[in-house]
């Protein structure tokens, strides 16, 4: 089976800082893979390179065997890769439904009306996506009035507009209260399920990692420290020392 994502010899440096050190990684279709590591370990740099926001210094990135390493974010998205962000990228003065309708239509202007057939379809899709996340009642509320955790979910909903084959989530539970993290991730997993997307998510909460990941990739100083079953990776001595802080 061809990996949905295949990375070979991926390198990225920012001056003396090595953010990606000859990374080699294959991700199979349909899996849920968590990227873990301390701040600055290279996780977000990896996500940014896969989605076209950063160009690697060397190495290759392939989506279903097609090289995407030199493509723009828009081109990568058209091929089936979507992402969410650590800080939700939303129009703060628009409603939840309007933000999603902007994504559906591909419009850049931060204002929409819903009178044309295309705009009506955009709102219908927006409401369908909000429904997946249990946020239908938030549809007509401005983003400025919504809590940080709800904004996170709307940002992820926007990433589902294109029905991606690969979905990358950058810290989907950051900014969410501890008691709401599991409920938030449940919503995400259930919302993505109809599209059967492969999920790669950056996460710092090891309970979330253990509960939702099929596989864990631990990063340290731009390299992969460990890769495998969550139980085994989280028990790894180097992972405990450099990532989770659990080594004695």
C-alpha cells in the first residue's frame, strides 16, 4: 500500500538551529498519528513543510507518491492536504457560519451575503460542518463572542471543507480546559470520521496522545527520537527524558 505521506531526508535549518535533521517517515492511509516533543523540537516545522508554508532545505515530501515539497500551500491543499493552526485563523468579526462559508466559497473578502445559489450552498455546507462538531447553535454568533476551545473547533471545521485525505492538526487541544480536552478531541475524531481522513496531530497532553493515537512520533532537536506504538514510545527512556519528563 502506498503511504499517504512519505518523507525522505527532510532537512530544515534556521541559522544554527536544526529544525529538521534528515527526517524519514511514512504514514499509512487512515491512521491517527501524534507528533510529540518539547517546544522547538521541530513538530510545527514539519507540519509547515508538509503543508507548503515552509520549503525544506533538502529532501522530499510525497503525497500518494506525488512530490509536493516545492508546491504552494494552496496547491498542496488542492491535492488533499488540510491543516489547522495553533492560533485559529478566523475572521473575528464574522459569525461561525460565515467563516465556514468563506472557506467553502474560496472567497478572500471578509464579508458574505447568502442570496445567490452558490452562497446558499456555502451556508448549507457550513451548517453541516458545524453540526458535525455539535456547534449548530453557534452558527450565527460572531467569533469574537466564542470561547477559545470553540474557535479551535471552527478552525478545524474549516480544514475539512475540502474533504482532505490528510489532515494535520497543530495542537488541537491547546487553550482548552483540562476537563474539556477529551470531549474536544472526541468531537474532532467523530467529525473527521465521515471523510476517513488520515490524521496527524501535534499534542502535548500525553493522555490525549495515549487515548487517540494509533502511532506516536517523538521529535527532539529536529530528529525523530522514537516512532511506534503509543505504549512503547511513551515508555522509551529517551522519550521520557527529553519529551515527557518522566525519567528518574
